[in-house]
């Protein structure tokens, strides 16, 4: 009888594990959607609170040479362009996750 109890306990544990796995699989799109939303928020935060602020000359020391500022501005513009591409990629992934071809 002890063997039967052990077998039923093992079977119950296996069923519970399979149910947990199935639940996790159903929640995967929600997790991925959350990750993509966080990534989009981070891209926005970096673009607006860092790169864009430093495109403004008054946020730099007055004695910074104009040529140096223009080089910095070019680099920041490149970073903003990259950020825009990242946003488009993330939006495309979100669209695919939602079942659209995006």
C-alpha cells in the first residue's frame, strides 16, 4: 500500500509540474510584452533625459569650444538615430507578439 501512495504522489507531482509549465507557457507572451514595454521606456528615458538635453549648448560649459560641441552634437545625433531604430525594432516585435505582421 505504501508503494501505491508513493506512485500516486509522484503522479500528482508530475501533473502539478506539467500544469505549472503550461501556465508558464501561457504567461510567456505577457512576460515578453512587459520586457518590450520596459525596453521602450528605457529608450525613451535615455533619448529624452540624456541625449536631447545635451544637444542644447547651454547645458555645456561656456568655455567649451564650438568645434568640440559640434562633434559632440554629431555623436548625440547618431545616438538619437540609433535610439529611433531601436524603438522601431521594439515596436515591430510588439506588433508580432500581438499577432500582427507589423
